[in-house]
C-alpha cells in the first residue's frame, strides 16, 4: 500500500469575515518535494498559508486540509505544530522583553516535549536545549549573541527572516510553508536566508514556497510551480513556469484562465 501524501488541500473554500477568498483550491505535496505558489497581490496565497497554519481569524466554508492523511482543520495552531507543520511568516511578530533563546525554549518544549501523562509536556533539560541551540546557530552561521536579543525587536528584514529559519531549525518540522520569505530582503540577505533553508531541508520533508518573484526560486529550487489567481490555482508546471511568469507577468494567464 502506497504512503498517503504528506500534505493535501481538497476543494478548499475559505476566507475572512464572511468573504470567500479561496474558491476551490486543490494541492498535493509529497515528501521530498518543494512546491512554489506564485501569484499577484490579493490572489489568496497568504490566506492559504494562514488557513493551513490555523489562524483563528480565517474560516473554512468547504473542503479539507489533510496532513499525513488526517484532516487538521479542527485542530488548533499549536496542535498542528506538534504534528510537524511550520509556517514562516511574511511579517514576523516583535515581542519586546522576550529573548530569542527564551522564545525558542518555550516553542521547543511546546512542540517537541514529551507528554507528561497529565495533559502537559515534559520540559527539555536546559543543558540539552542550550547544546541544541548552539549547534543550530553554528550550522546556520548565526552569532551566539543573537540568542540574547529580544524577539525581532530592532531586527532588520534579513534578521527577522533568519530568526524564522532558526525557529524552523529548532522545531525540525516535516512540512514547512515559507510565506514570502524573500519579502523585504536585499540580494545578500536573500542568499543567506536561502542557504539556511537549504541546509535544513531533507528528503523526509516537504515545503511550500509562497512568492511573487522568481528570484527566490534561483536559490531554493522547486520541482513544481503553481499559479494562484482570484483564489484558484489556475496553472501548474515545472520550474520553467516561474521563468515564464518572470518574463511575461500574470496578465497572459488572466486572459486564458476561467476565473
């Protein structure tokens, strides 16, 4: 019996405040695959990311989101994270007074800590956590002083995205959504962040890259590219589709797609 896809979206209709934004999205991603989702502003890309991650302000009108064969729509965001799902935000939140190290320790304990038999989680030993954090920061070429800074406070765009990648490294998810990770990054920062993602990715994982531009895909290379317009995936193909979009824009698809 073949293994079920790691991640599936089936006929997803969803939106916010009663407004339908996603209008029947279907998407299947297997282990070992990197997919890119492209499209203009307002097409529904980030809405899909928030729905999958369990953002409470968004509502699902119809359809399913399956992870390892289980419909996760009834699960909270924390429960989805514990299953191995991860969203790197386009605009990471600033939390003054909370250091990166403390934030990551709480996140790791919540997601990776063992059940204590009383509905809670056993904490990972501080020494084990510090060792893990140092190893991940060294792997990603992040200075250890980064851990003492308050979460995203005074961070540059590149530092905020590197903080997201460090969180990804510590949580070791199996399915990642990178929501416009290239947003606000210059060429050097984009290269640095992409190198971090590539170091963490392995064939037991799957990834969905959400982006406007082909430039991110020069560094993190997908096998599949999809285009979303007006809440629907209207075209799918290989990496050459992203190059065609870079050259021609989205208007030609708007003319040919029945959306």
